[in-house]
C-alpha cells in the first residue's frame, strides 16, 4: 500500500511575523521557513507504518513555490521514499490544494492520504475535509492514534470530553492532531541520502487543475494591545473596579 502525505512550507513556528504597514498581509520576506508541524507528525506516522511493514511506499507532496523543494528534501530525510512538487507562484487556497491532491490521488492511487489538521500560517483547517469530499472517501480528522490493516484503518480522535474511535474503509483521508506521535530528529546521513531520492516537479495545469484564487484578503491587523495593569488596595477596590470599570460583574 502507498501513503500520500501533504507537507506545506510555512513560516517557522518560532518566528513572530509582522503585519505589513499597508495591512495587505504579513511580511514573510527573509524569514525562516519550515515544514508545517502537523505535517511532520503526518509524515512520521506514515514512516512508522512503513517501518511496521504495513506500507510499501511513502510519497510526500507539496504545492507552492520552488523553495518547497527544501521542505520535500526534509520529508525524504524523515523517511519519505519520493516527493512531488506541484509548483506554482499563485497564492494557494485550501480548495486549490485539495483539487491538486485529488488529481494526485487519481494518478497515484494511495491507500491512505495523511495531512496535518491545519497549517499554522493560515489556520484554515479545511484542506483534508475538502479532499475527502472530492475523492468521495471517508475522513477522520484530528487523529491521535492510527491502526492500519489491509482493508481498513481505525482512527482514534480527540473530541470534547473523551476519545472517539472510527473504522474507515480504504482509501481514506486522515488529518493529524498534536498527540499522534513525536516526530524524529532528522539525521545528517539521512539528509545526505535524501539528496539522491526522486523529486518530480509538475504544475497544477499539467494536472488539469485551476488554482485561481476565489477569496480576496481584505486586511490583516495586529491584535489590540493590552493596557498596563494596576494594583488594587483590597478586595473592595477590586470588586468596585470589576463592577464599575470593567463592567464584568
Ligand atoms: P489548512 O486547511 O490550510 O489548514 O491545511 C491543512 C493541511 O493541508 C496541512 O497541514 C497540509 O497537510 C495540507 N496542505 C495545505 N496547504 C498545502 C500546500 N500548499 N502543500 C501541501 N500541503 C498542504
């Protein structure tokens, strides 16, 4: 069985982004970029399934600019067997990515498709769900445990107040939550080996996918700054402020 894993290149989670002065977006020029953390978890899970002998090939896919090649090389250093870059300079929306992935699912025929539950740059949490709908297969979002057999996959999900376990017929789409696994460190020998692995570059047009944006970003702004706090003399003064200034009681 083959697993397709979607990996997005995003601003590294340690970097604090700045809103552009014209509020048209955030400035990402010259910032450190990394693989979306939830996608690292997706890849780790796919590689573990391969190491258990349940899967024969792990294919990593990234959609975006040429530099996504670096993300795909990291994916292959973690353990993906080969990678596909769907190259475009168009700003991609979840529906565009889902359509690209659907075209690749048709071509590659994977038994399982694993994505992150959300990309930490746009926080959309949409691509996996849209992909499952386009493919017409089952989906299990926010996975915290995955057990694969030849025909089905059992997925435990973290839901309000407990855990829910689903059994899905393959092929299926899974999106990963934080507690699914702890991704391994990438070792230097594996980085060297990854340089020799196959990385194919194609375009959305070659897959027959139109990625023209459908959503217009109106503006992006910083969160409101919080005013400085004050020390109150006693509980009576605190109650007075909560009642008459903050008006919360
Ligand atoms: P989102 O719906 O944007 O929050 O993204 C959810 C997941 O979809 C991510 O964790 C990735 O697995 C996948 N994804 C989104 N955008 C891309 C992209 N440009 N290239 C590859 N995978 C992506």
